[in-house]
């Protein structure tokens, strides 16, 4: 075997070893970047990566790029209120207290993705809930409950239902034109509370 062949084989072998390891590192960074608020992750370095290529790669897993925090903040939910991965075998609720919706000057939304970062096909073609969603139902005390689960909730709660797959999934809360209390994290995003096991 020639020296050239050995070098080429080494490069090919290195590539096949490096790619899966690199993808695991990027996935880990995606799930562990920024600060944690009620088991949601939010990063303030988005939109301004500098030479932080690992952060740039982690963000590229879920999006083409991000705006700076003053334009949009992204809270990523991988875990429930007890730190367990989100899974469609469970039912979850996100409860916003009265007058405690995300403080924004534009709009907010909660979007569900499968474990590969793609939208999940579902029977009602609903992929997100937001302050712009038709028919969103508030509770009598003006609080808001969003239901995240595979099976449809009771009829009264279906307008607030975000269908999940039967497998693991993630949630992203986007807050466009966040107000100061959101930028400095005075406003606390509610935990994703598991209500069944």
C-alpha cells in the first residue's frame, strides 16, 4: 500500500468518524446554549455569532439564522417542569397567569417540532399557537392554558390545543419585538407542565 493510499484512507476514515461526533456536539450545544428559565433555554448571543461557529451551527439545526434579541427572542423547550424530555406519550399544559402573556410589541407564538426539527403533520393542520390564533380561549380569570398532547383534549380546550407526535418533540416560543422586562428576564416564561404520565 502506497503512502498516498494510506493518507487518503486516513482522511476518509477521519471524515466518517468526525461527522457523527460533530453532529452530536452540535445537538448538545443546541440543547444546552444560553440560560435556563423554567426549563426553557434562551440565548442572548443569537443574531451576533462573531466567530462562535459552534453556536452558529447549533442555531442552524433549527433555523437559517436568528435575529438579535432586541428584534426577537427564542425560548427552546426540550424538557418539562421536572427536567424530563418532552414526549407525546404525555400531556402538557403551558399556563400563563392573567396579564402574564409574553410582553412584546409585535407578537408571540409557540411552535412544535419533532426531534429532527421539523413541523409535525397532524389532523387539524395546526403547527403553532399565538396571540394571533383564531378562537384562542382564555379562562374566566383571564389566564391562558395551552395544551400540548397527541390526543385531542376535551371539546372546550381544542382551540388551545397544539398536537404533538407520539415521540419526543421540542417547543419554541418566539417573542417578536420583546419589551424590556422580557429582554432582562424579569418576565418568567411558564414551565411546560406534564399533567399525565
